[in-house]
């Protein structure tokens, strides 16, 4: 049987987030690191997630990478395709969600799709087309200070309209609450005059309703939440039987290192909590630029302390300190200094036998995965909603937990350590 669901994610943690929900729904899922150039055995796979690092690229580069991934997936004759972005709709006024979705629709010769970033289990909901983070509008949450994609507008219709071609409509909660048939009817009406429809969702039940209504759309777009009901659609079509053993991973022994590049509010809390019980080293882009910090220094500290337990390297900092570094270096250079440091550090830790990595932040996760260069990720059980344990399939197996910034509770790092034992 062919792969049923072909997914494209705009960052690495977003890819594992989506893959985690697909595994929970009973779909055997693998995550590929970029578009493959060699043969990949997908004979026992129901869903494929291609992880890109396109969220903050210039739009034309993001489009090119996304279309390359789509063309590769189309060879698999997938029943449905899925463009996964962050549940906080991370983007700028110029993209990349709008331009990439435009390009995917054009490539598939489709005229309409939905926008559904809601992930209620992690506090992301959409009401009247406005995105909320817990009880706050997106524009009033910590996302307003994101160093690369600051979200200043919570209204998804306005945000999408500023980036994309075609009109953007809304399926309001009043319709969603009436069930899948009413949602499907509303989508058919909107498709006559609009290219996109934002769909309100306040609960997991709403996501199941929306998923059922979208069973026949060739392209879906959203956060990971929209995926929760898709397995049932394939069952109803007679294409699939839910698997209850889709999360088995290898037993891996070895050292654990935590790497945190995210500066989200929750990651700041997680880092602070972890520091109370474990040794840690702070990394600053200004210190890296000046030479005060270096990979050599970090490795010397690691070797001195590796026998005392899990260690953490973190660039997580306050919005004020981030802004100061960006003013001195520029936003992109400040970010690249941290990413390059993490990538070089991970390569060296790999050479020293570290086999388990807990990583916070999409950009940092991308750098880590690129450095370790696995053939694919096999997705295992969930550590927190949207954050699975994963096995890097390559010359030697490694376990990783790749966490988007605001995911997990304050004890996430400790929980990940426990799961990795």
C-alpha cells in the first residue's frame, strides 16, 4: 500500500510535532531530514513528514524547497498532502506561510484549502479568526517578541491576506459546533469566492470535526492539531487499518545533553528549573563574537563534568538581552552565531560518544539534526503533547527530543531524561 499522507513541515520541531500526533493516531510515521536524494524504504510507512528549515528563509527559497519536497512526495501517489506550520502561525508580513501555500496549491492544480493552526492541548485556539495563546491574543502573548517572526496581529485573515494571493474567508465556531456536514457545506460555499478559509477551533473535538470535513481536500494546512482525525478518514475510505504498535524504538545507552536555543517564555522557565538540579553553561552570541565563548571551551567543560549526569548548554535569554545582542550584531548574525555553535558542538559531542540529545527551539533543532545527519527519524511515544521521543536512523542509533519553544511544562527536560533512560 502506498504512503497515505505526505507532509511538508517548515521547521524540524514542527515536523516532529506533527509526526508525534500521527503516531498517536495509529499511523506508522517517519520524518525525513530535507528532501531525500537517495532511495528511502517506505514499505512499512503510512505517513511521511519532510522536515525543512524554510520558516525564516527568503520567500523564494522557501517556495523552492517546499515544491521540491512536494514533487518527491507526489511520486509516492499520496492520498493527501499536508503543509505544517507553527500553531502560532509564525511568519512575517511577507511570508512564508502565504507564498508557500500559494505555490503548493498551484503545483497541485488545486484552488482552495483551509488554515487551521489550532492546537488546544497546548493552548492555541482560533475564535472569530483570531489566534489565541492560552487566554491571550497572539499579538499580546510572548510571540510579539519573537526574534525572527514577531507576531503583531492575531487576526489570521489579515495576516494571510497580507502574504498570499486570493481572498481569505472564515468558518466560524458557530458552524464548526454544528458538525462536519455543516463545516463541509461552509467550505464548499467559501471555495466559490475564496482561496483560503480560516477555521475556528476551540477543542480537540473541533479538530476531529474539521478533519472529517476536509477528507476530500487534496492539500491541508495547519499546525499539528488538524492531523488528529485524519487516520479515521483513511479508515473510512477503506485505505488503512490503525496500528497500535507504531511507536517502538531501539534501546539506546549513553550520555544525555540538553541544548536550548529557544527564547520562548516556557523555555525560559524550563531552563531555570533544570538549572536548579543540573550543571549548565550559558552561551551568548556576543561572547561567541568576541571569542569569550567557544566550542573548545564548551567541550573542555563537558569533559570535566560529563560523569556527574546530564549537562545543559543554553542560549535561552530574556527579550531585553536578545534585543541588545541583535542591536549589536543584527538579528540574523546573532541567530547564526548560536546555530553554528550548536551544530559544531553537537558534531564534537557525537564524536565523544553522546547518544541522547534534548533540544529546545526550531532553529537549534535544525542545526542539531543537520550536524548529526541521520537518514531519517523514527517517531516514538510522546513526552509532552506535540513532542515525541525519536530515534535517529543512521550508522549508529541516537535518541532525540526536539521541542518547539513553548511546548511542554516546566519539567519537560526532566521528563525527557526519564523517558530516555
